[in-house]
């Protein structure tokens, strides 16, 4: 369970988040939508402290996330980036085993077995010994998802996972994410894929100018939007 | 012709010393350079200032002066405190001076190599729960090394030439051998031509090797 309380973030004079409150229960999928610059990626990055919040608190299972416990907390929180960020000097398999072996102290052998299972799950078992540069964008992102899952996280954060992909590769990545959601993974997803948000989320928030302007079930948000900014946004993206 | 061949052969006797000092200095330089590069990025301000001061001093003074300070000045200082001290061999202060010089240069190369790595790499590593130092060791530095390897090799070539000043502190490297022979035989031109050829024998093949490696790497990059 992730609880965000009065989260604020400024970059100098620029106030990106002006007080965000949100609760994500176990097994829930939260999608964050909004225009570029509305603060949705910043909110996600504050949750695992890739950005240090200027104010407010974030709790994971009731435990306050601080600078001191962040390394430990991150092992329970997988992150998938827009630009994949696979380690180019390591094979696909090593990308998956590096975290479990070095951070959690798992044996190389059990980490490898688990990694192979995960690669199979994202449909890339035969690419285990390839290097990331030999994979397509969609394949790289599926490996990145598997890498995050290799840490056995309680929650997965996705930061626009399909925005850097060629259109024909978006589907394969969304399919992996949908399967994950159906298995009951807790997920927070920043996305421009409205179809995905509508189909998979339990809860959708619309961010605008550093605030949550409107939130609700996918049905509320997509079929009956009340805020004029949301209506305007949806008319442009749908 | 006989004189030139003799001059060359005498200069070549200094090659083992020149090469071993250069190798030790390049290793020392890489190790200390890495340390300096990491310190120069640390959050601790005084630490950064000390690193900056060290680099400015080393790069702002001639290596010959540093070698004289290290080989003779330091000995004088320690002896003046009443401690009986003598370098067991002048190769030691010579290697130290070359290593520290190299470190000052390499720290800048390593720093720029580290900065050239996409910041998403650090974020991805940290998001897996790695500490900053673990991420540096496992993710950032291995990638940075590929970027800076040619600069390392070039630094080795530079060091081979720069060690020529060490003759002034009594190290029997290539130039020193030639000078001694010149002093006893008065065959000045053959002596120094021989010295030059001995340096070329080392630097030309090395440079060719580096260029070959760089071409191979850039072809490999282009293939992807």
C-alpha cells in the first residue's frame, strides 16, 4: 500500500507539485494521466525518491519513506523508465540477475533460474544471452520490466513506458503490463495510452498544474469528465 | 655509422627503466586518478577543494621541479628534522612524481568519462536498490572505462616521453644513458640521435596499436 500525503516538489521557483494526496491499495492499478509538464512523472519519481520531495510524506505499508531507508524501500518498488535504461555492458540475463545478486544477496544460480522464468514470462527466453543493443525497443522494455520484477517488488512504477517506442511495439509492452495487472500486481502507471488506462486501471487521476484536478474510476474519468481541463485534454487525445 | 648504432644501443639500455617507470606510473595514475575523480564529484566541499588544489599544483608546475622536490627536497626536509632518511633508489620518487602527474591528468579524463554516461543508468541502478557506490562500481565505471581507454593508452605514450626528465634526478633511463655516453665519448650528435630513435622505437608502435584499437571500436559501434 502506498500513501502519498500533501506531496510538494519545486525546482527553484518552478512549483511542479503543489500538494498531492493519494492512496494506492495492494493489488490496485493507478493510472496517472495529464498533459506534458503537468507533474505526473515528477510525482512518480518522488515516490521512489529519484526526485527528493520538497514537502509532504510518502508511506509504503505504513512506513515513512526517508533518505535513510530508501535503498531498502527501492528493493520493494520496481521502476520502469521511458528510455528503458538497460545496462548496455551486461547481457539480458545479467541485467536481470545484477540486482538480486548484489543487492539482495541471492545466489547466482537461483537468481539465474528466476531470471530465465521471468524472461519466459515476457516472451524473451531466447534472448537471455543477447546484449540490449541487439534488441528492438519493445523487447528492451520487456526486459526492463523483467529486470524490475526480478527483485520481487510489492509495487511497480511505470514512467511512460511506451512513449519512446515505435507504434508497432507499443502493444507487446502493454500486453505484458496487462498480464501483470491481472496477476494482482500493485501498479502506478504514468501513461499517454488512454485505451490502456481505461481497460486496466482501478483508479485514474488527471493531473494539471501540479494538482490532481479530477480522479475516479476509468468510467468516471473517460465517460463522464467534469473538469473542463480534463474534457479539453480528453478531446485532444482520444 | 658505427657511432650511431652504438649510440642507439646504449640508449636502448635505458628502455627497461623507462618502460617500467612508465607502466608503474600509469597504474598509479589510474588508481589515484579514479580516486580524485570520485572525490571531485563528492558532496563534501572541503574534499572537493583539496582535490582541486592538488590538480592545480600538479598541472601548474613543471614535472622536473616536482621531481627535484620529491627526490632531493623531501629528503633534505626529513633529514633536517633529525631523521635519517634516504630513498633506497631514485626510481621510487621518480615513479611517484610521474604517477601523481598522471593522476592529475587522468582524474579529468575519468571525470569526463563518468559524466558521459547517461544519467538514466545511475537512476536504473539506484531504482534496483543499489547504493551510490555500488552503482558506480557495477554500472557507471565499467561503462566509463570503455570511453576512456584510448585516453589511458595515450597517457602511457606521453609518460614514456615525460620520464626523460627523470635523468636529472639520477634515474638511468633512456636520455640519461645517452647523456652519460656523450660525456665520455664526446660523440654528441650520434648520442642524442640514438636517444631519439630509442624513444621512437617505443612510441610509434604503441601509437599505431592505439589507433588500430580505436578504429576497431568505432567500426564495432557503427555496426550496431
